[in-house]
C-alpha cells in the first residue's frame, strides 16, 4: 500500500513538473519561430515607411479566404501595414525559410525588417493592430 502511494505521488509530481515547464517551452518555440523568420527577411523588399505583414495562404485554405484575408484587407485599408500575400504552396522555399507550418500564417515585420511577431493560424484584427503598432 505504501508503494502505491509513493508511485501516485511520483506520477503527480511528474505531471506538475511538466505543467510548470509548459510556459517556458512555449516561449522557447515562439522565440525560435521569430529567429528563423528574422533570418529569412534578408533580401525581401520591405515597405520603408510602415510595418509589413507577410501573409502565407493557400488556395484550399477556407480560413484564409473567409477570415484572414478580410482581416488583413481591413488592416491595410486602415493604413496599419503593408500586406504581402504569399501562396505558401507556390512559394514553398520562401515558406520554409519563414518556418510556415500551417496556413494562414502571418509574419509582422517592422519597417527596419525586424521580426515583431509570427502568428501560426488565424490572427485577429486587434492582435495584428497591436503587433504593428
């Protein structure tokens, strides 16, 4: 009986340790995405006076057409950023350079070319506004 109690305690401590490390792992992965994207910026023609949003999409992505594209159109119309749509399938090498694993993916760049954010999946208008500000 004492052995079962020790086993349960060990399992509980292991699970709690893993949960405690999850935020750190999330930050490490996000940082790695930004670093990889920063390396891929070299050689791109950026808009010199405002942030640029690289928008990776594909023809078969429903969320790209119905949610992300209209959101980015609105952001561009507000003058918040220069949006560059990139077909992730046709431009596979470029998508790989930016670490695109899913579409939609948006990469927010400062006018200097510094990577401000990488969003895997849909990014809302308020989130994008905050990232380009």
